[in-house]
């Protein structure tokens, strides 16, 4: 899971210097774009007061920023461009995301688009019924608790933007990952898992539009490969972290 940190740099730039400031950051941003420690960046300007700017940079970690980027030649070139504006900085700090997060209603969540808890419960019920009959996966899930399908439905619901029921009732991401430790999941088993849940999505009546299935498939690929990793010999339970929040990605829901 990610250890990303968000750096905020707030500037007060007199309006008669704003054009030069924006030009300097346009040049300086090339160093951010080239840095392996920078995930993303955005410079925003206040609508109510044009003299206020906020630079938001997502770093792979605070350590990578401080000991990686800032000790590199890229930082030297970055600083050369924005040095005239260092005295205009009002705040420069790192922030860690909290569990208070989510999306608004302008774009539906994957959870809502899928049909909510009822649809995801249908999905996991159909899926695990097939898993138990499968020659490759059946032995892996031989001791499956009766409530497992419902637990996974809660997990998927939270991952896809629904209520945080899994976290509240069972724990966070580490709790889910820990269930795979020592299982020794093979690549053929992972691929079968992927195939069966795709079939179950059809049988359970989940949306078949390209955007939803693309996001659904991306999560299934990510999640199953993570399960293989943590089921391998020597793997240990990671520190507790929030449940991942999956979104539409590159293809938002299609609307006529």
C-alpha cells in the first residue's frame, strides 16, 4: 500500500508579478515531471483573490521528497526557477491523507453503479458457490466460513465507494491481506479466480458497460495479484492502512 505524502506550498504573489510567477513554475514543473519521487502536481490560483496560489505535490513519501528530490540535481534546477518567489511562501508542509475521504455525487461511485450492497451480495454468493465446486480453487477454500461471501461483499462495497462496513466490522486493509498469508496461491489459481468472478458478475446481473467492467476488472487484477504476493512463503502482514478506494480510472461512466 502507498506511503504517499501531500505537500502544500501556499504563495501570496502580487498581481503584477503573477505572470512571471506562472511562467517560472511552468519551467520549474519540468523537474517535478521528471522526478521518480513525484506522483503528481498542480498549481491552483484562488478565484476570490488572484494573489493567492497553492501548489499541491504528491510525493512517493516524505523521505523520498526530502532525501531524494531535494538532494538531486533536479531540485537545484527547480529552485533556480522559483527562487525569486521563496520569500512569498506563506506555508510549506507535508500532509498525510486520513480515512476521512470519499467522492461527491457529481459522478456515481462504482458501488452505486453496480447496484449497491444487494448486487454485490448476489455477486459474491454466486461466485463462492462456483468456487467451492471448482477443482482448482475448491481445495483452497475448503474451510470457508459460511459468512465469508457476505464479508467479501462488504469489502467490495467499501472498495467501490460504498459504506465503510468492512472497516467498521472487521478491520482495514491489513486485516483482509492477513487472510491470505500462508495460503500459497498459485498463478493458475489466481487466473481461475479472475475468470470465475467475471462469470459471476454476468450471472449476478452487474452492469456490463465498458467503463464499469474496465474498473471492475482492474480491481480484480490488482487485488488477486496482491493476494498472491502476500500468500507467498515469507510474506508478513503489512501495517494497518485504509481500505483502498477504487474509482473509474481512465474511463468515467458513459452518459448520453
